[in-house]
């Protein structure tokens, strides 16, 4: 009886070993087959790209300008390349990036890539980082107006002041975020995104503005699109421009945005100094009674509601604040003291007057 039990156990162990071996063989076949299919897909994609390149015209290929934002994933980069027409299959690009060790190594920046460039070469380019010619590199600070941008570009010898302003007002630019904004003086004010740009020799005003709008489009997709707000994107950009012009301290941006929305909802005039300064085309430290008399749709001391459009070109932080304002009851703010950059926020007029008096007194210190 004992010997029979042992023989049964041996048979059971043998069966388990055979079953395990069979499972391992099946898994091996699946893995091997997957790798084979994976490699065939890559070979076909590569051969297709090479064939396409050979069919192309003998003319010099067009150069495509793309921007890889900071922290972009391989999936997001594939979307950008696909949208730009540089690749034909987003999934294969992602799989090939992972298989060849490029995944997670791509660098942010602006790139100029020739049409027809093979995917693997594109991977090498955006892994190496953009080539920057410092002599043509221009930083547009946050809060610059269109006029200040034009003056800076003119000073650097990139493009003439009048040419830039004329193209900004009259050029044709097809972007989703521009379709519903009204035609107004300095039409694209608010949408010339502040960033560091590299402009090649001979770049036109249209090309420069397109690069700025391309960069704004990224912010639009990440911040402004589908907010569910009762305000239009253009109105939110206008709020962001006031926040950018008024506020220097990072932590105060969302608070100031809350004040602006609170005043709008209460039917109060915004009475924001920066809008008057924009209307007068002057940036004095103190707004005078004479300044307040300017009859302009940008004068929020004279007219209720938002100004007719943005008063500068805001950066991402100001746009974020305008989309996600602080939930507060404040309806006033005033600079704490001269040169501090900080503000006092209050929900009643008496406290506002006290803070305003303290600010005036700081001029005598």
C-alpha cells in the first residue's frame, strides 16, 4: 500500500513537471512570435519611409518647425510629430522609441526638421536637443505689450517695428483660439506668447508671429481649452493680461484674479491702473487724475466690465491664475508699500483707504 502511494506521488510530480514545461514552451512561442511581428512592423515602417523619401521630388524638402514643451511624454511628442506631418504612425513611433532606448530621453525646445526625415533620425535629433544660434536668440519677457515686442525685435535687427505691427494687425493666421476674437487695434495683443525664440536669418514678421502663436497654442491646449468657464477664452486672456501687468508676486496672482472676477460679478468698475496706463501708452509709477480722463475702451475707471481686449501678453502663470482664481471675498487691493511688489487685499472700502494711505506714506520714507 505504501509503495503504491509513492508511485502515485511520483506520477503526479511527473505530470506537474510536464505541464509546467508545456506552459513555458507556449509562453516562449508567444514571446518569440510577438518579437518577430514587432520587428517586421518596424522593418515595414522603415522601408515605407525610405521608399517615400525616394519618391519625393528632387527639390529641397520643406523644413517643419515644431516645439517640444518641457516634460512632454513620448506620446505627446508623437502627437506633435503626427500633427506636423513628420510621422505617419504615432503608435509605431512610440514603440520604436521604447525599443531603441529613446523613450524618456527627448529634450524640450524648438526644432526645424526636414520633411521626409526618417523616424529614427527624428528621434536622434530631438534626443540631442535644439541647435541654438545665440546671435538670433531673443527672449520676450512676460507682460510685454505688442509695441514693446516690436521695438525689441527692431532693436535686435530681426524685423522692422512697423512691419511687425502691420502683420500683427492685418496678417492671416488660422488658429482655433483666434476664430472668435473681434478685430480690434493691436489685434493679437495677448496671444504673442512670451518665451525665448530663435529666429533664422531672413525670418519674416509673419513667421515670427506664427512661432509665437504656435507657442500660445500649447498653453491654450493645456490651460484654456475646455475650461467650462462662463467667460470666453478671449475674456480669460484679458483677465490674465491684467494680472500679469499688476502682480509681481507669484502667490498673489490667483488672489488678484479672484478680485477681478468678484468685481465683475458685483457690477463694479474694475478700476485697474494698468488698463489706464495701456490706454495712455505710458507706464508711470502713479496714475494721476489726468490719466483717468482718457476716453478709451481700455479705461476701466471710465467703463464697466472688461477692457475691449488684453493689455499685454501674459505668461503661463497668469493664464493659470485667470482660469483657476482664488475663491475669496476680496474686492480691493493696493500696493503694500513703494517698491515692495506686494499687495494688501481687502473686502471693505475702509480697509482699502487705510492701505492706500499707507502706500502713499511710503513715498516719504
